[in-house]
C-alpha cells in the first residue's frame, strides 16, 4: 500500500496525494486530494501543479458560497502554467471509449503538462454528462485510465449542480447507475432521505411484475412503508439499468398524490418534479454504433405520461448543453486564475473539446454568446459525431482526435500572441492574420 504524501499549492493549503490503487471515497472526503498513479507516488509529475491548484480552487469555491466579502488574494507564485487560456474536455468519446483510453489522449495530456515546443503548461478541467458515480470515483478511474495525476476538483459531472437542491427536497427518489452508487452520490451531496427503486420493490414486489430483486439487491435495499412516505422529488442521476421497471416506478410517483405510492391524482398534477442529470439521447461506448442514453429515457417518459394521462410532463435537465454547467466551469477557472495569477477573471479563452454536436458544441456555442470570455468549440471524430454527416450545431473547428484539438488551440494561441507582439509592423501582421 502506498503511503499518502503532501504538496502545498499556491495558496498554502495542504493537498494530499493518494495512490489510485488505495484511494477510497472515505479517504478522499478528508480534504483536498490529488489522485496519483502508483508510479508517480515518489515524486509529483508534471500534471501535479494543475491538479492540485484546481482542487484548491474547487474547495475555496464551495467554502465561500454565500460569503459576504472576498479575501485579498495573496501574491501569486512563479508558475509556468499559462493564464491566457484553458481546456475543458468531455470524457466519453474524447478521452475514453469503452473504458479504454483513446490512443492520442495520453499524449494530449502530456502536451498540456509541458511536453510542447512553447515551454508552457495549460490548465484543464473535465466536464462530462456521464454520471452515477461520485466526482471522487470518476477521478480515480480517469487517473488509472490515463496514467495521470488528477483531482476531484477538476471534474464537473452532469449531476454536480444537483447538490445545490439538497436543502430544498427532503425525501427523494434517485434512479439509475450501478447498485447503490447513486444513493451514495446523493447522500454525499447532502440529501437527507434517499430512496431507490430497489427500496420500493422490496416494500411491494408486485410493483414490477417482471423484475425480482437479486439476493444482493434485496439486502442492500432499505425497508420502509411507502404507504406512509411522501417522495418530494425524483432525480435520474445516471442511465437506467432496467428501463421497464424504472419507468413504471417513476410513472407511479409522477401520477400519485403528493408523491405517495399507491395513490392516484385525479388530474395528474400533484406528483413531484423530476430532474435528469443530462439530456444526451445517444453516447459513444465500445460498440461501433452509438448507444441510447438518458435523453432517450426522458423522451420516452414524456411520451408515456402523455399517453396515459393526456397531459404534458414537465421535466428539467442539467448537464450539457444547459447553461448552469458552463457557468460553474467558468467560476472554477476564475478562482483558479485568481489563486495562481492574481487575476480575478476567467481565462480569456476556454477550448471545449467534445464529440457530441447536440450537447458539447451546442452548449459551448450558446454559452459563448453570453460569456464575458470566449468559449471555443472543437469537435472530434472519435465519438458520437460521424464523418459524412452534417452536425446541426457547427463547431469552430473539427479535428480527428483530442491530440489534434490540443495542438489546434495551442497553435491558435501562439499565433494570437505573435500577432499582438508584431502590431507595429503591418507587413508581418498581415502575414500572420489568424481566423477569429
């Protein structure tokens, strides 16, 4: 077992380095943490600086929520990490496919962490609609897959914004994911009373005529009397593993009186609200063709509710392309830049690299219209997008893979900087015009 070590980022907060082989949800909840491949435990890698600084910035954001007055920023240390631009990466179809790293992904991360001709490091975060696991668990998984130091603070999942709703809803039904993981995520976010479809089936096995709980599911599910329980909200945290059963249970709750199972609302307007962590209809897995995702479940539920009740079902989705995800990413990058460079504004440009035009590109382009900085969409051909098709939402650039995306942005930034330094020479300036 590798012993944890300590590093001190720019603001003096200690950050623990834990090996990805031994890191657990409990050990990662004890303060700022960076997850490290075992081979890097003896000394920090080139990725350590960005990972630890983003982790510190994330903890500061959460600690300062609702604070009345900002702190005076300390003098920033010397750093080789640029403050001018940053990257935001989708994961599935961009860095990982079918649980394995896309070949160019490991090299792309090395380039960002200093192995480039410009002699700089570039900050980066991960913005994914994939859910059903805590940000800490996703961090451990990606560290092992990419052989990279990463921190939970660099992750923004589709359900991350749901933590802000824990105080509003007491008893919630959480759907999707593997086993009890989504319950663990919700409880980690502060939800006080979390129930699952397994709990409901355990209370009344006739709820789902064609599904019986396994011995493990029965033991993990919690006993309670749902005839005396009011469910205040439904959260679909991750893709359903059993559409038929989950849809039946969700519809029962939606059509109930005030979330009490076994009842029916006369007008079908007394059920609790339902929230989805994202709205991707398809996603890129190990199969050659795309697979249907949570957005398809949402459409299906809306159609079934309409067929049964004759009324439209109002649903709410988080994740990309919803604006809240991009706003949170901007706040995180702004806090990082303030800590590291003493500049209280986000990087001038954020390059968002994704594989799905309907969420990644659409969200980036729409947010760019209102953001104070520039959000630049790059579409890769390694995931959902297929060559020969015309995406409904057009990216600023389309490249073969994530390494090309990283090089595209870095070359664009180099040309912009070179152009700015040559402003007094019109001949050179005209030769170095860069497409905006």
